């Protein structure tokens, strides 16, 4: 494959450390129930995917969460738990991005939603600033790993797909990117990005 002209990064699990179990724990704390109840019933499909494509708003999504979990949590409690997914920057990623952008423009593409976007835009502004642009699924109305999502991002970047190297921690997204013609690396450890860039 040719040396890439552009680097494209997922956010959660690549740039920002996330942990879904933190959502479950905070909701269980607010509801005074066992965390296993939340973990067993919460589903990241259906309404969640619609929310990430911008098809429904936060209130509609939270209404579905209350229904699925059978818990009477108010808006603030749900939002507190929802944003508790964020742990911090991935170790060393800011340094890696700062060095990488000297040679190539950096972009990000995240399956995410307005509530999370507000949170990471504020709390991770420093590391997000390394990106020329962040493509957000709820804004463009498309999610990874769909081919249309990658085609949209490639068109907006304005560089042929084979000249873009994409990093994501989810294998399904990596495979979707490759099917759309991008080069792609699955990020399994915090060292993966630095190692892949050194190999260039």
C-alpha cells in the first residue's frame, strides 16, 4: 500500500480512553440497584444507533434507556452516567499526534452523539485540537462501519481512499474502512498507533 497522505483516527478507545462499565456503575448508583441489572438489560443498538446518526434527540434516547432498564432515572442522573464513560486521554497519544501532524494532516471520525460531543469537546479540547476536522456520526447522519460513512468522509477530506490510514479499536470498523478502500489499523493497545506510524 502507498504511504498515506492523511491520518484518520477514531476517538473512543484510540485517542480518548473509555469504559462502558463506568456508565453502568453510575446509573446503578443513582438507581440504588445492582450494576448487573444495568449491564444485563442495556443494549447498544436500536435507539442508540439512531441517536448516533442524529435521527432522535437525547430525550428520546433517554426515554428508551428508562424503558429498557425499567429504572426511573431523571435526565441529570442519566446524563451524569452517560458521560461517565470517559476515563481520560489514551497514554502518550497527545505526543504521538503532535509529532504526526508535522508531516500529514490529521482527521478524526467518531461514532458519537451530541451529549458526548459536548463533553469531549470541553474536557479533551487539547488533544482534539490536533485534528484538522472531526467527523461526527450524529452530524453527518452516518455511522461506521457502513460504506456510505467512509465514502462521505473520504469525499470531504478530498484525498483518495487508499491514501488515508485509519485507526480504530473496533475490528468491524477496521474491516469496513478496508472494504471502502482505506488503509486501516486495529488499535489493540496504546502503543499501536505509535508503532504503526514508526513503520511508515
